[in-house]
């Protein structure tokens, strides 16, 4: 499958940098919620804990996506990009447009 490796690499690196910047921005939201009896009531603390849990879940997903992008960059370096890691068949160009880090063809992804 002919692929513009430079364009794909640029897109993957840009996505990785974007995810890493989101991680930096959301660092405060993932921090430990402190108990301040004077300014935060019980419900406010519960809201803060829920917000913290959601931020931590988002960070886990970002880390997984960053690893997926790293694996795609490695496949690109090894000449394996665009081929399903399960069956070895071509991954559809439209699928790679939507998710340039896709490792599986649509059949194996199910």
C-alpha cells in the first residue's frame, strides 16, 4: 500500500505532542484532593473527587493513545506500517486516515 511516510510521521508526532500537552494541562485536575473543612463542604469534596477520577481516567486513555502512536511510529520505521499486526493484510486507507495509529484491519479489530 503506497503511503506518504513523511506525512504520516508528521501527523503521528503532532497527535502525540497534542496528547502530551493535554496531560500537562490536566495535571492539577488529577492531583490529590485536599480536605479543607473551611472552604469545601461534603458535596463540594465529592464533586472534586469525581472530577479527579474523571481526569485520571482521561489521563490513562491519553497514555494508552500515546503508546499506540509510539507503536505506529515503530511500525513506520520498520516498514510494517499500514499492515494489520494480526493477519498481515493491508489496513484500509480510509481507516488509517481516521486513525493513523490503527494496528488492525477492520476484520481483526472486531
